[in-house]
C-alpha cells in the first residue's frame, strides 16, 4: 500500500513534465468532454422534438445546474487543493481529516441548496425569462435534475476532485464518463419509449438524475477499494480539522465556487436578454453555449490536471517544476483553442443543425457561434490563470480575477453592447470582455509571481 502511494507521489516529484501533465490531464480532459456530452445529450435529444419551447426551457435550467457545480468547486477544489498541499508537506493525517470533512460539508450544503430552490422555483424561472409557453417544461427539468439531483451531483463532483488530487486521475475521470454514457443510453428510453409525447423534457431529466445516482454509487465503491491506499475514506463522523485547514478550504474553494457562480450569473443575464429577441434566439444561444464548450472543456481538463501538480510542487518548494507545469499547460490549451476557432468558423451551421432544424434557430445559432468562437483562446487564458492562483493558494487573487471578469467586465459590457447593438452586441461581448480580462490578469500575475518567488527560499525540495 505504501508502495502504491509512493508511486503516485512520483508523478508530482520526479516524472518528466510532459508525461506527468499528460497522465494527470488526459483523464480529466476525457471526463470533461464526457461531462459536456452528458449535458449536451439532453439538449440534443430534446432538439429532436424540433420544439424551441422545450429547448429554451432546458437552456434556462442549465444555468441553474451550474450552481450545483459551484458547490462541487467549493468543497471539491477547495478541499482537494488543501489535501494535496498537506501531502506536499507530508502531513497525511490532517489530509485524511480534510478529505473526510469536505465530503460532510458538501452533503450539508447540497441539502440546504435543494430546499431553497424548491421554495423559490417559480420566481427564479420567471427571472430567467420563462414564459407561459415553456415554464411547465422548465419546472419539470429543474425539479428532477436540480432539486432532487443536487446531493448526488455535488457528492460525485467532490469525490471526483479528491481522487484526482491524490493522483487517482483515471478512476476520477471514469466516474464522470460512466455517468455520461449511461445518460446517453437512458435519454431516448425515457423520452421516446417510456413516457408519452409531450413529456420529453421530463424524460431527459429523469435520465440525468438516474445517471448522477449511478455515478455517486461508483465513487463510493472506488473510495472503499482505495481505503488504506490513499488518505481518502468515506466519512464515519464529522472530523475535526485544524482552523488553518478549514480556512484554506474556503480560501481556495469559495473563490473557485464564486467564479462558477459569477459565470452562471453572466449566462443568466445573457439568456434573459436573448429572450427579448424570441424563443428561437434563446434556444440558439443555449445550443451555442454548449457547442462552444468543447475546446473550453479540453482547456479546463488541462488546467485541472495542472492544478494538483502545481499545488504539490509549490508546497514542496520546487518553483522550477511548478512553473514548468504552468507553462506547458498554457501552451497545450492555446493550441487547442486556436484550432477550434478555425473549425467553428467553417462548420458553425452544421453544428447547430445537429441539434435542431428550425430555420430561424439555425440562423441565429450560426451567427452567434461564428462570432463567439474568437473568445475561446482568451477564455482559456482566463481559466488557466485562475487555476494557477488556486493551486498556489492565492484564493483571494483568483476571486478578484473572477470578479473582474464577470461582474466588472462581462455583465456591464452585456448591458452596454446590447443597448447599443442589440443581438450583435450580446454575441461579441465575451471576446471583448475576456481580452481585457487577460491583459489585467497578466499584470496581476507579474506581481503575484514576484511575491511567490520571494517567499520560497532555497533550492528545489523533492519529497519522497
């Protein structure tokens, strides 16, 4: 068992940079793509109805679903980052307690969130732009996928982060892939076989809920199998952890969660403004927001693979290895982003038609995707910088980067450009906002990097 743990530690300390990043990032990229396909599957099958009301309903609720990811980030990324930092300092017992406590807190937060959504469901949907034409579909999807599905989704996400951060990237990714494949199988069964016509949205919601339950069961089994081989274990009680550990969980996790929340708020505003231009525009934007995620999710997978490697080496004092992982991940993500711009410009209309054949929706979607694709490289650089700051425990900096990006740039520019240029303004906001944000991010990085280097004395240190 100790041998297995030592072998995993070698990924962080001794393995060549490219190989270590590949081992950590390839499974996370696969899991990110499967998760995206998992989320797209509902939209794709709902699009088979050729009903813009159903598609727009699912698009609205997807922004609420992102709030669940906020909770996963708080306790999964925050707790997982603290676990790997403690392992870098060779404090295994506190790492074990932190991992257990993070799961306990994730479960409690999930139950509170579900209750609040149940109480405020209709006012929230109306705020998001629900009309009498699609609110029934939106209620069905929200109740099953979010209100009932928050607990299994958040726990699965938190356990996935934990596994990845202790070097178990393969099992971590497989849980998400398993859920995604199962969802793709169950969607058509519930939508077009078991439930009558008119209940396709409810069928998609049930399929997603059952897939999340299955994913949670898988992670519980993996935790049991790894008991004793890693610091991970299923909570048996509410573990007491050091005050500085609890502070570290929230100092990294809360900004990571708020970054998703701010992103979600921007998408809510975007959907609401698109609703002013009709259901076809709203449905088109919902499709584009999913399609454009392919290169972004690859980039996020690279960043998630990078984060524990940077965190471990930063805690261990190896600045050279830390920075090498940072640079290699940036190069890989930019290559993916630039290739995607070319492909989206060429195949935009075909991609939209893959979801829906309504001519007006296809027209809106093509125009939106061909413009928004230019934002992909700068969006990746924004994500990359935030993940680096989280890895080196600069949670406050990552919070401000997310705050600047969404609340100071994206939302004000959405309002301004929409008032000046209408739908075209909405389409180009992302590229303009992220270009400005990246420039600001690298100025901040320059000063943070100077402080980091000043705070790491002596030569590189490798922990065995």
